C-alpha cells in the first residue's frame, strides 16, 4: 500500500519525480534481487516417512527420469478437516483407473505447508492405508505459501505428468480426464514435450457474479484486468487450482518461478507464455467450499501487488528466464 508520505511526494514533485522514483526502484530491485531463484530446502524436507516402519526415505528429484504415469501434488495448509474428503475422492478415482488400465500408475504427494493442525497426521493415515508407493507426505518446516508448497511437491515427484490440485476438493477430481485428453493432444502423450492443460471456471463466471457481493465482483474484474494487461492475455482463469503439466515443462517452469504466494499461478503462466509452451484452458466442474484461506480484500490486494512486481521485475531484468528454454 502507498504510504501517506509517498502520496504527498507524488503530489509535491509531480509525474517527473514519480518516473525518477520508479527508475531508482528498478535499479534497487535489479541489484537486490536474484535473477534466478535460490530454492532452499531444509534437510527434513528431503525425506518422507513410512509410518509403518518409521523409516525416513529420500524423495526423488524432478531431474530424474520418471517412473510413474502421474504425480498428484496437493498443497495443504491447516487442512485436517477438508483434506480427507478430497483424498477419498482423488484416490477412489485413481485406484479405479489403475485397476482398469495396467499402465496407469500414480502417486499422491500431500505437501503440508507448515500446518499448525493435524494435517500431517491425517495425511499419514492415508499413507498407512495405501502405502508409500501411492501416497507420500512432504512436511515443510515452515510456511512458504501455496506456490512454494506446489513447487516443493513438483520437485519431489516421479510422474511423467504432474497435476496440482487444491486440498479443498472444489474441483471434481474426475475432471482430470478432461485435462489428460487435452495434454495428450498437446504433447502427443510424450512427457519430453512441453505442454500445460489448466482447469478453468470462466464458464461459471456469470453464475458466480450473481452470487458475489458488488465489492467482490469489482475486485475480481479489477484483478482480471491487471492480469490481462501486465501478465497473461490468453488465459481467462489463471487461479483455478487444477493444472496439469508434462515433466519437461515442469522442469522449466518450477525452477525459475519466484512467487510463492497466491499469485504464483500468474507467474507460472507468464513464464509458460514467454517460453511459448502450449497452453489449453479446460472447463471443469467447480464448487465453492467453506473454509477458504483467501480473505477477499487483503488477499486480492496482495495478489495485485505481486502481479505488479512480476511485471516490473521481469521488465527491468531483475528476474530473468533461462534463454535455452525459450523458443
């Protein structure tokens, strides 16, 4: 937020000084920020626990060759109540697919984002039930934000294709089939090729607007306008927590992503767009679930701020993309 002193300076010195301040700010940001993110991983975050034996085993790396068809990453912060409903639906779908299709292998990685409740204990119950080959828990030492949790899960995965899905279960998991068909067309079912299929609620916008307050509707349209103006023009819904990427694309996207909070989806799509990675938006079934961590005003304000920083830092070169990944 702009301080009173900053507003007074703008009024006092006029637009020329504002331009000068932006130049100075750009120089400072370019000097004090890292062009490529330094991904910090605590020692305990490098291992998952087998609750049956108590043994700690190392997570694989995204740089490794894949050994499964699908990895599902579920970021979870204080989700002890909503997580079981989502996991039951998710695992029922995946188990049914694996019974029908012998080559359909999967894993689910629940990433507890520094949760303060029983999220880890609840997730470990599913590990006991299904085994560590199918369900693993990555317990982050401290809260990183949803984007940080998704990235850490991606970096620890084994799949040819990687899906991240919200822990609230707002998107029906069976809609994975729609994303799967889309990414198969984009990539030719080859995980070496870059592709991104994303769930979208844009078709529900008119219905959602009718249920929202006027204030929330203004915030929503304002955010969409900023996204379209400064970051991503070809995607109508950047924030749906249901996105599927090939392993090749995940290696490129999550290694250079900086933003770890709510606006990480925008940066992710901005990077994909900059790399000319094929993106397709797929309509999914979505229901608003009670218990959201998103507070309408302050979260949207934070996302707006992060959005401006994404545009500004890439524009001045404070953040950079790896040239060998661009086409």
